[in-house]
C-alpha cells in the first residue's frame, strides 16, 4: 500500500545513517557499533537526578562478532 507523506525537513544526516520516507522492503546499514555503558549513562532530559553509588559494567563477549556486514 503506498504511503502518503507530508512535508519533511531534514537538518542533518550522519554518514552512517539510514533515512527512509514511505514504503520500504529492506534497509541495510553499512556500519555497526558496540557500546558498553553503566547504569544512568544514556539518560537525557532536564534536571535528571541519578544516584547509583558505585556502578560497574562487566563485559564478557566470547564470539567477538555480533553484526557481520557482508
């Protein structure tokens, strides 16, 4: 079914971004990333108050690969 899209304003697109408007069958990114972060790392907003005490992030990744791009 065709998509009806109104006005769109794009300010910026990063070189690793995927941008789509309307119908799409498949989107294939050309880069991947793995991020490790502790509790409260990605909290955004005004007047956020985080009380974690001592926070540690332990990582054990046996296979070393998660999203292979071929």
